[in-house]
C-alpha cells in the first residue's frame, strides 16, 4: 500500500496522466491557433504538483506530436487530390525537403516558429511518418520538460506566498514574456546560417 501511494505521488494517477495527455492533444490539434507548449506544460505543472515534471514534459510532447501527426496524415492523403502543376513543384523540391526535414521539424517543435509550413509540405511529399513523429516529438520534449520545470520552480518560489490561481496567471505572463523574447530572435535565420555553414564545411 505504501509502495503504491508513493508511486502515485511521484508520477500521478491514471486520471491525471490521461487528462494531461488529452489536454495537450486537444490544444495542439487546432491548426495555426494552438497555445505555446511551454505554457501548457508550466500551467499543468502548477496544477498537478504531485506529477513528476519529466512525466508532464513527456505527456505534453507526446500529445502535441500525436496532434500534429493527424495534420500530417490529412495532408498525406490529401496530396493525391491537388493539381498536377502543384504536385510537380512539390516533387521538384522534395529532395531538399527530405534532406533538412529532421532538423526543420526539431526546430519548429522546440521554438515558437509555426510548424504547419513544415508539416504540410512533408505530408504532401509523403515523408517517412516514423521519422517525422520522432523528430517533432524530441523538439516538443525539450519544450515540455523546460515548461514543466519552469512551473515547478514558480510553485516552489512563490507557492507559499500566493494563491494557486495567481501563480497560474504569473506563470502565463512569464511564459508569454519568454515566448516574445524567443520570437525576437529570428530562429529561422539562425537555422539557415547553421545549415549554410554545414554545407560550406562539406
């Protein structure tokens, strides 16, 4: 009994775990409009203080990756219905897309850059679904774990002084500030420079 209660306090109950996974999935299934996963993870960590932050990060990442995989599948099957001219253009760009796909997926998953411009063309060219899911999941795992620990940190520092709802609002505000800072850094240009440098070295 003691062993079971200890495990539940460390990882959370089945209901909590299912709730976190479902919340992440539903918030990410909305195309072009989903909130930051950094915000999702930090808010969940503040709400479910008995769940391990690594578990929260994993569940948020898995839920987000599963939602985007649905977007990928829609485009995968929709590709056969697009015009012949567009299909030829996509096929012409296919080698480059496939080459940089893992890095591009990781970058858009781990940063505030919109991921649809990467997911949609990869679905149209029928990029390897397993590679897509893994690369995107790893990017979201970085964000999810960082957000969860951010929520835990906020709770430890301010939890004894403030109400839980106030903490959540503070966490949201701080997450928005972090997101704005990340947006100010042009990650796409930074990634482009890295890619060019790699090509030059080769």
